C-alpha cells in the first residue's frame, strides 16, 4: 500500500519553489492564485526572501503548503494514495491533496492559523529544540524538572524528540539534556508550537475551522494527535484543533500506517526530513521523495 507524507514547518528554505515556477505553467497558475488570495506576494518571499524571512510563521506555513500542494497537482493521476499523513502543518497539505479541503479553503485556513500563531510568537519569548539520542521518558523527565514550562512537542522517532517552551526554560532543558544526547539543536521556528503556549488562539482557530468546508477525503488520513486513521470530517476537524496544544505523535503514526499495510512512503514537499524519520522508525519499508 502506498502512503504519502507531507512535511511541516522547519523544512522551508530560501528559493523554495522557484524551479517549480520556472518549469511548470500549472505551478505558475497556483502561485499567482496564492498571491491574490493571501494579499501579498508569497512568491517574492519564497524565491527572494532570506532564511530569517521564511522563518516567520506567517510566511513559512503557506510557503510549505504551496510547495507540497503544487507537487501533488503536477503528479496528477500518478498521485494514488492509500493513506496519508502530514507532520504538523503538513496535515493541511495532506487534507488538500486527498480532496478534503479545496485549494482556496486550505490556503485561507493556513493563513489564519499562521497569523494567529505568529501573534503568540510575538508576545511570548518561546522556541523549540530537537533532542537526538535519548529516550522519550528521559526527555520528558528533564522537561518536568526545569524552572518554567517546557514540554515534548514532537515524538519524531525512537531517539528523536522535539521540545517546546519558553526560551529561558528551553535553554535550561537543553543544557541538562546535552551531556547525554547525541545532539541538541534549536529549530528555525518562531514559537513554542504544540504546547500550552498555543492555548490563547484555540478559540480563534476553532472559529476558522468551523467556517471552512471540509469534504470526506478519498483515503484515510493518520492525524498527529493519535496517529490513527480517519475519514470522519468532525473527528478530522477536532484533531486539527487539538494538534495546536498537543504533541505530534509521528513515530506512532508511521508505526500504525505500517501495521495497517503501508509498504512504501513518499514524501511530497521541501526537503527529505520525513523520509529520514521513516528510515529511523523502520528500515524495512521503501522511502521516496518528490521535492
């Protein structure tokens, strides 16, 4: 069975999507529509912006979505998913790819989500860091014993956990984790995503979700909060809301997909981060990338 994966924030890079734009008329049409829908030139930011520009949530999220979505459209009838999953923001790309959200609805919803998250980032001095080489339980225990709020945000693989929190507490946690870890690296994001710090925007985001039309997807989506498949619209919407303040259960998601018959995984979007995670989780499955 074929599984498709869609990356999230942190995979953006300067110049992303430019080759797509230059080579594909279809890509040009979607980029033009995106500029109009967003009310600013996302193409200028993607093609000419700096890494610092693209780090801003309000730009990173629509940019990554566009990159992934346009690739699925270029694939056309070759895009034949039996199941899909998206990492954080990637859930929206996945839902658009399997027909649950149309292009305009998805982009508008992502813009609202990104704008709301950006506001929190500007008020709170927060960030995220990835911890490599330690078990989940050790990372959780350290986070529980620092002065301030830091929580596990992404359970990416057996020995890779992303933590999220206020900068001072995050630094303390990183300092305590560093001696035993293979690596502890701050991520190029502007806030503490998938943590209690996103609570202030839940009401605003819930309204945006309720105002958006969702359709039954053509195949199951395995969502971040539980890693289980769904085609039920109300559950999909609830999971998208819960995702804001709950950790991304990525390892569990991939294991459940394999358990349910996935034999190969194709990542669609910028970079190859998810391909690498799948290989860490299970070396016996085939992995591909379309970027």
